C-alpha cells in the first residue's frame, strides 16, 4: 500500500514523495533533495522538532501517511558511528564473539570501512581478508583459476554488494550516530581475481586521488586510522604510505646508511648530509645527544629522597582550587560550533608548526636510555633507525610506545608519521622501547647498547629541587589596629563607642 510524505525545505519550498512500507527514509531524503535541487549529504530530516532515523524503513519509523518532514542542515563536522562487523565462519573462529567493533566517522565510505577492518589495528591485530578474496574454480577442467568473491553487506535488511554501493558513505545510508551492525558474507562472481583487482583499481582511482589531496593538507586524523595495504590491491589502498619493512629485515648499520642517503629530500633531516657525503658523516644524524646508564640499585633514586610530610598535607589553596573546579564543572556549556572547532584546529596546527626541536628520550628494556633531538621533518622511521644505530643486536624486532601504552610510533617515513605534526610531540618526550613477542628470552637479557655507546653513558642524577616556602613559614606582618576601631576609640584608649544607629532614643 503506497502513501506519501511532504518534505519542506529551509526556504519553505515543499515536495511530495511517494513511499512504500519498505521505503527507507534515506531514500526519501535523497529523492526530495533531488527534486529541490539540493545536496542530500548536507541535510537531515526532522519531524515535530525531532530528528528522524534515516536508516529505518517507513513502516517502522512511526510516521503517519502525509506526514510533514522538515529539511535541516547537517553539521559540517562528521559524527562518530560505532560499527560492529559480523564476520562469517570460519574466519570468525579466532575473533571474540565473531565481531570486529570500532568507531568510524560518518563521512567514511563502506569500502574504506572494510579496508580499515582488514588492517591490524581495527581487527585487534588480526589480518582479515575481506576485499581481495578468491575462490578456486574450474577444478573439472584443471585450470585452477581463482574467481573473485565480492563482500556482501547486510545493514538492517538492506544488502549492498556492488562497487557503487561500497562507494556510499555511512551518512548516505542514514547512519549519522549510534551503533550499526553489519553482517558480512561473500558471493562468488564470474570474474577472475585478476580482472576484479583491475576493475577495483579503476573504479576507486578517482576517490583515492581525492583522498591523497586531502591527506596532503593539515588534518586531524590519528595515526592509527591508516589501512594496512595488501599486495594484490596496491592501487586501491588508502592514501597511507607504504608500510615499513618488518623488523626482521633490519640490515646492519652500513646498509642502513646507504638506505638513509638514498631517501627523498622530504624525508631527510635538515642536518643530514647530501647523498654525496661521506658514510661517516651520515652517522651524525643518528648520534644520540646523551646516553644514560641503568641505575645500580633496585630502588628508584627518586624514591630514596626523604619525604616531607608537609607535601601530603592539603592547604587552603588546594581546597579553594578544588571548589573552583567543582563549580566550573557544574556549569552548563554548549557544544562548540563548527567555526570554533576550525579555530581550535588552526591554533593547534600553528602551535605544532612553531615547534622547531623536541628532545626525545628513548628508554630501553634494561633501563638504559638515550636522547635525540628531533626536528619537524623527522618521522617515525628516523627514530627507529636512530635506535638501531645504538643497539647491540639490531636484528631483533621492537616497537616504540608513547607514555600510556596506547599510541605506537610507526616505523614509517611517510608525511603522516612526522613525530611533531602527527604524534604531537613537544618539549621533552619519553618513549619506551618494547620487544616484540618473537624476541627470545636470551636476547632480552643481553646488554642493549653497543660497547662504544655504553662507555659514553653517564649516571642519571636527580636535580636538587628547592624546597617551597609555605605560608606558615613566612614572617607574619605586624598586627595593626583596625581603622574603624582607632577612629571610634577615646583618648584614654578605652572601649569602642556604641554606634548611633544602635541607640533606641532618649528615655
């Protein structure tokens, strides 16, 4: 049974859209914007001042036939949508619950969502092949040709299986917030895997070029949003740089110097020599500023300092600060506008652009450490090479982790992995070196530094912290008699006079 709804634009223009019980409201929005000559990705629908869920069909939306819907402009800032991807068997055996869960911006296409789930970060360290699957065919003829298996996505009863469908964003499917369950399955096609890879490269070539332009400009994307590339789909991958070599392919320092001198100018440190420089000069870029030995005692040196009990006693200033914070947190605040968010992002970019040098201290597993000065052009690959320059066994794999244990610096020389711009390093930064799981226990117990660098090491000395002067230790000012009391006192220095307003009149 067909019905209709009336869609009213912001300029009070209106159009009538015919709907069926199974018509999705996102299709209503797109058809209405097409008739009104508007961009559907810039508007939402409201009914009675309440936002309508565009991902549901008309029969479950609660709208009555002939309902009047209003077009409202969507915020320019994409919102976050939590996606739960249900993996089919047998791939789901090693995944807890058979689901991969992660948040994505609403302006991300379905294809990139699948590519993100294929990467190790979104898949909790597991490499899942979704977009480049092949199934053997022609067994009877003995050809053994691989045919492409296309992913099929079921989102709230709607199946999406074509490349045109995968190019749609989450917002275009009506998902602008909340959580979405996507059921994944595969369907074998009559195209060979090689032909499918070529078609994918051509189909997504235009969108990839646009993404590369966007990645070239300042953006607030986190390093963990990059996609791990697959060898069969090089032209289709996200605009992230090529993944770095595995730590097992680490070469000895002479080979590292050759690789460093052959890098592009954009990846070189400002103080690094030209490709025609001597190999001994190329080592200066990786030379640490300071080398510190491991502490000799089992107790940290900072814990040996005698504590001052006054440091643990809250003062009046602490109470006032705590009360001010409680009052400040209880006030209602509006969400920042798009202009304010843009200003904050511009201010953050200007702050990072003004940083010319950062002192990075890398702490090694045996509690030794080294310092390096890092400039704006230095990437994660430079820091990895600098660490291998001082390692006694550079063939063992490792990774560098920022304090907190969540952000891992990638061994990548791309512009998206600049230490200052991408990882927002400033001032003095501590980075921890963590061995990979495959490193044997015997190698972990060996000294980390080379002998020549260990000889240059110095002991860590604690600075003398000056003791703060408390208010109670300062001399108290001389007690003075209040002005009002001095003016009302008599010549005999006697008692304070009674004010006139306190007198009840004459008896």
